[in-house]
């Protein structure tokens, strides 16, 4: 565990003490690795992402989460972000009254503890937006308000590149995107990734994985990890779907 950037050990999660949404999940991510978490709708993939970021609506019944050797099982979301965790939402929220630029600059300052120079930050932001084929005027619009589905997903990748976390958890980033938008988002993800950070890509299809090289692939069914392996698992899912795994999850 000492060399793991993220280590999840025997994690069981419920809401209101009901049937577990996640069952005894154990998973390790080392620095520089790309992990893919796949599974059918309702498998618990987004739940795991939310739990890793400290969503207060979920109850951890057993197990632990360690990040870079530190126990963060019950750490507040803001403190996890400062440590270098980032979560890209499947359905990004619209936040009226806060511009995209102001949100990003304030977030960066909060994470680093250093006040960002407005001029320098905006120059860097414009470059990233150009790379993502985003209209620079979007920086002055309220966060995600009136954005198309594709622009919201690009906004999430813009945040990823601007904040430069140590571990990025991307939840269904390719959902609802056309071919061109998937290409742009994929390029943004590849631009972010380097040997000093890690990715956990959550998805139920293989569209975005065609241009991103994964190191490890995991299959989640009914809240349980039922298979882990290399990219041959992706090819198997493309050919057979999730049917071969559906009888292996928890109740």
C-alpha cells in the first residue's frame, strides 16, 4: 500500500443503512497509472466516485480509503481536493451567478493557498480553452448555465487541466458526446496525464477508451468488483457486453 497513490480497502457503503451500494471494494491505483472502471447502468460506479470525493450522503460501513498514505476515509471533500483529488461529474451542475473563470481561479487559489494573478491565470485559461476548441467567451458565462451537453463536458476537462490534480476521477465523461466532442475530450485527458498523476475513468461503454491507453480495467456489477485485468477485458465487453458478468455481483 505504501507505493499506492490511492488505496481502497474492503470498502462497504450504504445509504441510510440499507442494502450495500458497494460491497467490500478493494482497489489500488499507483502514480502514473490509468484505471478504467466499467459496468452496466446502476452498478455503483458513480457511487464509488462520489464516495472517494467524500460525498456526505453515503455511509461507510466498513473499510478505508487512503490517498498517498494518508487515511482520508472520513475527510471533508474540500480537504480531499486540496490533497489533489478531482471528480468530473456525469451530469455537471449549472451554477448561476458565478462565471466559469471566477470559479476556476477561486478553486485554484483555494487548493494551492496562493492568490492567482488574474492576468496570468486568464492567459493560461485561454490557451487551454483553445486546445479544447471552446469559445473563450464561455469563461465569462455563468458556470455551465446554457451550456450544451458537449460544452459542459469540455468545461469539466477545462477544470481538470486548470486545476491539475494528482488523481482525476472522470465519471461518464463521454456520455452523450458526438464523435468530434469525444475526440477533443480525449485529447484533453491525454494532455493532462503524465507519470506524476493518475486517472480513474468511470464508464459503461468503450467509446472514450479507443484513444486512451489503460493500464488496468475493472468490472463492477451490483456494487461488487467481479473482474480485474488488462485491456482484453474491454475487448471482451465490446464483443459480449456485460451479460457474462451479471451473475457475479452482490444481491
